[in-house]
C-alpha cells in the first residue's frame, strides 16, 4: 500500500488526497509548537526550500498527544509556524498519531517501520517517489541528519 492512497485534512479543514504528491519525495512529520524539539521546524523548512525544486515536499502534522504540546487552534498553529519559523510547507489538521484514533496514514507509517508507536513529537518518515516508506527518523534525529537519505532519493 502506498501513502498516495490516503487522505488527510489540511490545517484549514479541506480533505487532501495524498495522491496529489505522487512522484515527489516526502518527509512526513508529527509536529508540536510547545516542545523542546520545536526548532526542528527550522530544519524541515530549510530542507523544503533546498530540495523543493528537485521534488521534495515536507508535510507537517501537528499533534497534541505528547504532553499536550500542541494546544492551539488550527489558525494559531499555522500562524505560529509561519511567524516563528517561516514555514511554507503544507500543514495538516491536528491529528493523533498513536492509538485507536490515530490518523490512518500514521497507522500505515508505523506499521511499515516495524510497528513501534511514535515516541514523541518530530518523528519523521521519508517516502520515496512511488509512495513507499523508506526510513523513519526518531525525534532527536535532526532534519539535517536526513540529507543523505533524501539526496539518494532525489
């Protein structure tokens, strides 16, 4: 099963078919605005800017499941990301990434990478141009640590 078979609500509430990103290399991350790892938004944005012309898209999924570190409304989250980190990559609606109510996309990402629950904010998944999950990067691994993996796929 490919990630392109999933849909997810954007931060503004529209359903987005991930097939819209077919043929792109994706980084899918669960994010949070009030986390010690929040500065990773900067690294994700830098990767997006550096490699967008080669087909990279970063998709951010705000999540409030970890110590309630994403408490704001959709518009507050969007404003925070733009003002503080210059985020221009697509953001999605606040979503669960673990448990019964987890977004189906994240259930798939977890299953494809060994089945371990997501431990914290800023778990990052790299997806190839065919929609296959290639690698999972844990929260403390920086966006910059994904460069070699991304360059190999681009």
